[in-house]
């Protein structure tokens, strides 16, 4: 799908803002040598199923953007017998060979809610070390009273890893905002998010903030989210560890109080084979979920956008997918109540 003119304009505005403030903004020191910046043509390259993800990130206005692709392919005849799924859009993919097992409007862009935080994680992990300290400012704590938060306060200092844990488990919008606002600024960070989407060869998504709160310019497709999640999971073991955690307790330090973080991803409770990744909900997006499961070493990933009860639906969809792949049906765990708001 060709880039939306309005979204392209917003990206250009973000680029202009980033360039204008480059002299005063915090520059990220990459942990590796910086090669030649990506050209506009390179950022527009589409996914190639035969190419592997690049191992060397590229700089983009002081931010690293890694190039690469995840090749997803659809067989001539899709497998029959998929369970009934109530979602506006979705996709089920085999992460090991890229086969699409089920899809519904996979390239239609819809509000992704907190699924946005998977891309936020990718950009953060590509640019900051897990131990880098971030001091929270008032500008990062502008969430509404009903937003999901980690519970940050002004002048607390946490590491990037701690903020990622607070962003991915309780879906803290304040943690997502701090990762962007209190490092290089929201404008530059979000511009790098969109550059990263382009560098992965994706064209159906555009991001407007780091948290996933409703915005007319924040939309993503199930296909693009499947690629982003697969790429992030394969590249960053720390991300994998966090999204598969039921709870994480952060002890108090001189710089912040203790935090008890619980994972709001109901799929981890509903399905024994589940290993994460991220749920989301907003008024415009409805219930959304990127869910991953592993059975006998085989990996499947599902994305549902605007669904009624994504954990229950993805439990059925993933179990069916493993059956298609010739693996025995794994009985789901006792279902949890309705998903908690994220």
C-alpha cells in the first residue's frame, strides 16, 4: 500500500524538527561503529523473502535504524478449518518458515493501541544499552487518569531495562513516554520509529507516539505488526525474556521506589504454550493482541486487531495452527476473566 500523503507529511515534519534541534538534542552514542546512513531509496526497499535481517544498524538523525526483512509468504491454498475469529483484521504466521496460515484483511491499517510498544522496544533496544539511566521529567507524565501506567514520578531515575519492563508488563504509558521524551525527545524517537518501519520494508503502518494512545495518525496493519514482532523477538533476547515474564519485582534503589509489575497478557494464563508478546486496548482500537506460542520447538505468532476477546481467540487460533503443522493439540489452561485494560 502506498504511503498516505498525510502520514508522509507528518514524517517530513518530524524530520525537519529533528534536524532543527540536532544541535541541542541529546545524541545517542551507538554501541557499535556507525556505517553510511541509509539513503531514501534504501529506506523504501520492500521486504524480500530471500534476504536475512542485517546485523549492522544504520544511523538516522543520531538514531540507529536497523535494516532487514522478514519474509512472509502465503501458500496457493490456505489451510482449511480455521476457528471462527471475531476480529476486524488479523494474521497467523509460522515464525520459522514465514508461512501465513490464516489471515483477515492483513494489510488494512487500524489503530494498534499498545501493540505500538513492540516497535518502541525495538527502537529503544537498538539505541540504548539496558543499563542506561533515564531520569523522569514532568513532560513524560502527561497521561490521562484512565491510562495504564507503571507509576513513575518526576525525578525518579530508572534504567532502560526497568522502563521496558514497566512498559511491556503492565503496559505503562508513562514508561513508554519516558523512554522517548527523556532520552532524545518524543519527536526524534517517533521519527526513528517510522524510519525503522520503512527500513523493514513495511508500508501499511504509521506511528504517532511511543505508547499507542489513540491518534488519527497512528495506524498499523496486522501484517506489519507480525513482521515487527518477529524481527524484535529474533533480535533481542532481553525483549523475549520480558514479554514471557508473568511478574517482575523491581527492588527499591536510592533513585526510585520498589515496583511490582504484573503482566496483563491474558494469553500467558490461557494457553500453556504461550510465551508473550503484547496486548493492547483503547476506545478506538478495541482489544488487540500480538501473541506467540512455542510447541516442540516450533514457533507461531498471531496478531488480532479489534477483537472481542483476543486471548481466548488466539488460544484457539494458535492451537489450530500447531495442528496444521502436524503437532498434537495442547489443551488450554483454565480461561481467565475478561482481559485487563492496557
